[in-house]
């Protein structure tokens, strides 16, 4: 076990010293908005009664990777499969780069491989939440459309 700040944890992930799954990567990117535990506690207390929404990432398989679509993304389905019973599988022959260039409204985690993730968000967070910082673990540049 090692205690790390969110930016330190992300740097350790980038250098492949540690690994954590995409949802934790997303949350570390959100935590990077807070310079101290006190700031996080203040934010948390201020928005505690605002509510929350149920999320279920929807995986989109592309020709050269995957995209975890989150609520608010233009490709997120209207009726996501919250239970896994529908066995929804979204796929495309397009490359991730093409999907990113074509898109405009993002709330997604791009996964090129197990240690190559990127978070892209340009929607307004609901319930006074805060969006994650957009951090990439690769050299791709899809920011031209953000």
C-alpha cells in the first residue's frame, strides 16, 4: 500500500508502476480538481444534498480500441442496459481517432489498451458535481474539437 495524491497516482499509472480500472482513473481525474483534502471536504459538504444520478458506462468497441460512453455523451444510448440482461454490445469499424474527430459532445473514457486511457468531457456536470480534468496517458490529441 502507498498513499498518493491523485496527481501522483495518475503519474504512477502513466509510468505503468500501478494499474487501476477506468472508473477509478476517471475518479482520480475528478479528484485532481481539489488541491487539498479540506477543499474536497468543503465541496462534498456543499453539494451533499443536490442528489446524484445512476450511471452505467456503455462500452463501444472500435477498430483500434474501446470507448466507455457515459451519460451526456452524444453516443450514449437513450435506454442503457443497467442490469446486463440485454447484453447490449455497441461496435463500429471506425477508429477511435475518427470517432473523436466526428464527435462534439463528449463524456467518455477512451481506452487504447489496458494502460492507455484518456478522459474527455465537455458537458456540464449535473447536481453541482465537478467534471474530471481531461488527462491522457497517451500522445493522441483530440482536443481540437473540445
